[in-house]
């Protein structure tokens, strides 16, 4: 397109660059659109580069001017590679232009081979530089006037020669690069064909330690790691371990703890220095916190079968618990002896703790049985002879439909959605099951061991721990009352589940809080109540009123259901059994110890225990560290709650004297009946003795039965 001169001049006067003004004047023949384009799309416009392409020599319309241009380009390339050319040989004394006398004068001056003597050339001192031999200059042929074919042939020969020269130069450059960056040349071969010494590594002549070598030889280097290797190994170990999770295979690196003065009222901490018996030390700490167990160990006689089991050392340890002034004591050797040298994997701690628990129970029963024939004492003022029933320390007997009943040394609870998290209710469900009306408790042990575990899909809730648990039901007397209470408790548990479902149905809709959503709608209608349309305003007022009434009714109904839920939940947790009647408070147990696991399965401080001292204070013991805590800290400890861990063992012991069993109560009833009738019977025996001196009170008992004497029914209730 042509350039509009008026527009172009006006744009130049405005100060616009000439290339941009020319492009705008070419596109637009009016000033206003041209100016708009310059300050719009023209801001990003760039002029196209002027690329000159060499005309083809095969075109029939090639002119003499195009040949002159090609000759000029050829002259430039020839000048660049002039080092590879020699002077043309002189065949005669005529000057060079005589050979091209047939060419015009302007072509003679522009011909690439019509140059003068370049003079001396500088030679390179690089020994690896290969100088190509001088190539003979191409023969110059006369061109006839107007003969374009001869010109094309001459130009093609010159270009092919320059291409060969350029390829030779690139090849030499590539060879020099390979020699500079490639492998070093091989070592020269000696005359005799053998090599003495080594070419690399330390010198063997005067350097015995390898100090002169850049890289010390492996055979001569000292047999130890360098400082860099040690730093690297230490960095790798630090990256793989943290402060609280140590590698199970790495040795425990810590300073040996030193015991300090024991605090007033604090228990003696049992410490496993090796770390392999922490679970055993924690369990033994909890076991020895029970007064009945300490008494049984102290007053037992070590039988020959327990001579090498560590029972004697265990008695010495019980003595140290009361007399030691230091804060902790190391018991690795004692624990190894008690386990007969076995060192099982201690994490998770449930299984090894259970094995040690069973072993300790068997050991105490054996020692108590041996002491039964030589000693007769009572423990904690119990009403019966302890040594006559040593199994009652740990074993409970359940009188069920089976002929000989069941014996149990522990009870285990697993977390799941259908189980109450209240331990007292859980214990009551196991001991007095509503599903087994014929089952009752014959004997409750002095020590209750409760194991806690996890089931699939368990809820993340804390166990409702209590310092004391009342299991004061009287199965042997008035068992029908307990049966009625247990029935009400089972009904209450079902009502709790139904009430929870009703409350969820009135408060949750599609996983959203229904009350909150309705409140948001009411607030929305309040803010956008008045609109231009009166009918729409009235409809919104009616909808707002209905939503407010619905929300009020829902809240009132939920409040009533929550009150019923609280009452039913109290009954389900055994509130009907809680009274001050001594008949129902025969079995009161105190929580003595709680064993915790953090949830990690690597060695370290992952196990600790809460221990109740004799004065009622609670202490947190973790390895050799001991700290006094409040009961609320024990109850609300959430350690391991989200790692399927937390409390895994509870130790309860009886508070107060041991009550008599049902068989012993029946014997007491018979004894009471005989004592009540004794004065009258003595008189009869005295009268009869005069007639028959050989008669005794045993004989009178038989005679009174033969005479048809009956025991009054009201004496059974005594």
C-alpha cells in the first residue's frame, strides 16, 4: 500500500517515530485513525526485518547487478579464509589482470581473486594445530559478454571450494576439542616392557604414609574413618531420630541418672536402666502399691520351689519400699530373675504384662500355700483366715449354671460403640449380667485387675475413671432385689439408646445442625422483610413466624428428652445400687494404679504409671522421674487417645475387711441358731445327763432332731 503523505507529515510533526508514522500512514489515509493506531495497537508494533535473499542463479532473468552482489559476498567469504589460499602462480610477466582482460573493468576490480599480495602471515605455535596444505587457486576463465551460464558455473565452483574449506576447518576444531577434553594419552611403554612402581596413589619411594598422594591408596590408609565420614554418619543418625522417638536398634545414649532425696509421701520409683524391662518395672510398681499384696509377700515363707525365682529378693524390695531414702532403685536384675531370664518385646505392653501378671499370681499362691501350715494371720483385719484361702487374693469365683463355677483373675474391656465408658457400669455388667439371671458372685477377690483394649471402630472417648468403685451387691441374701434392680438397669440402658436416637433426629438433618439452620433462616427473613410488594412482605412475615414457632418447639422437645436421658443414664450406670446400706457396701474397691502407653512402638519414654500412695495422693512415675499430680490430671489424661493407646491396665484393691463368702455366711447362720437355743438345750442336757452320763451336746443335737425340733424361719435373716 502507498503512504499517505499528508497523514505521514502530520504524524512526524507530532513527534512520532518515522517507522511508526510510515506504518500508520500506510494503513490509514486519515489523521485521526492513524493517531489512534499509533497510541493503541501500534505501541506493540515492530518493523519487519529487511532480509535480503540471494537470487537464484538458475533464473533466466538474472541480471548483471545480481551477479555483482554474489561476487561481493564471495569476496567476503574468501577474505575470511584467506589463510588457506596461496598466491596464484605467475605464468608470465604480465600482471594478473591480463588473465581477465576479456572481462569488463568493474568486474575485474570486484572479482574475488584479484587481490594483491597479502604479505607475510602469522603462524600458530600450537603443536596440535594441523595446518591444511595450500590449495591451488581455481583457474580463472574468461567470460564472454552476456554468457550467464559460464558465470553460474564459475560461481558454483567457488562456492563448493569454500564449503570444503569450511568443513575442513570445523573438523580440525572438533579434533582439537576431543584432544583437550578426552582421556589423557597412554603412558609410554618402557624398553624392557615392564613397569616399575605405580603411576597413581602414594609414592612408594619416600612416602610411606601416603601423604604425597592426592587420593590415599586404600591398602596404605589407616584403618579408621575420617572426620568427614564421622560427621556424615552422625548427620544421618540425627536425621533418622528425633528427641522423643529413638531407633530401636540404637543404644540409649544418656547420662546415668543419680537418685535424689525421696519426697515426703512419695512411693519408691522402680527403674529399669537398660530400657528392656520398663513394662515389667511399671507393672511391679503398680502391683506393690496394693497393701494386700505387700502383706502377702512379706508374711509368706519362701518354699524350696521358689528358691531361684527371685521371691526372696522381692521380699527385700517390699522392705525397701518403706525404708528407702532415695527416689528410685534399679531393678533390672530382679526383673530378669522373676521372668526366668526372658526379655520379650515390651511394646505394645498388653501381652508381656499379662504374662508377668499370671506368673506373679502363681508365685504368690505357691508361697501362700506353703505358709498356710506354719502361720495363721489375717490381712487388714479380715474376718476370716487369709491363709486358709490364699486364692481369694486375685481370683474371683462366679456361681453360674456350671457345677463348679468359674474363676477369673482379671477382666478385659474393649472399646466399642455399644459399651458404656463408665467402668463401674462395665464391671457390673460383667459380674451381674442381666442376660444371665442365674449367675451370681460367689467370691470377689481382694485385687481386681482390669485390662482395657481397643476394638475396630471404637469411639475416641475417655474412660470415666473413679477413685472408688462400689460393687456392694448381696448375691447370697435377697438376690431377688438385685435381680429387679438389674432388670431396671437393662431397661434404662435400652431407653438411653432410644432417647439418643430421638435427640439426633430432632437436631441433625443431613449431617447439619437443624436448629442452627432454622435460626439462620429466621435471621435472613428479619433482614429482608420489607419489600415493595405487599403480598411478598406478608408472606415473609408468616414464614418467619412459622420458623420461629418450629424452632421453639424443637428446642423445648430436645430439652425434655435430655432430662429424660440424664435420668435414664443415671439408672443405667447403677444409681439404684448406690446407697449407704452396709449390706450393699461390702465390696468397695479403691483405684491403686493406672498404667499408660503413649501409642508409639519404638523404644523410649513410652510407658508410665499413676500410683496412689498410702495418704491418698497421686504420683506420676516415668522411668526414674516421679512427680506429684492431682486426681483431675489422671482422670483427664488424653495420652494415646488417637493412637489406639492410653490406659491399658487398672489395679483395684478392696477397701476395708474382706467379707465372708456365701458358704461361710451359711455356716455363720447355723452357728447363730445353735447359740440362740443353747440355754434351753443345756438345761435339757443336764437333766438327761443324770439318767445317762454318757450323753453329750452332740448327742443332744441328734436327739433334738429326732424329737422333731425345727429351726425357726426368722433366724435365716440374721
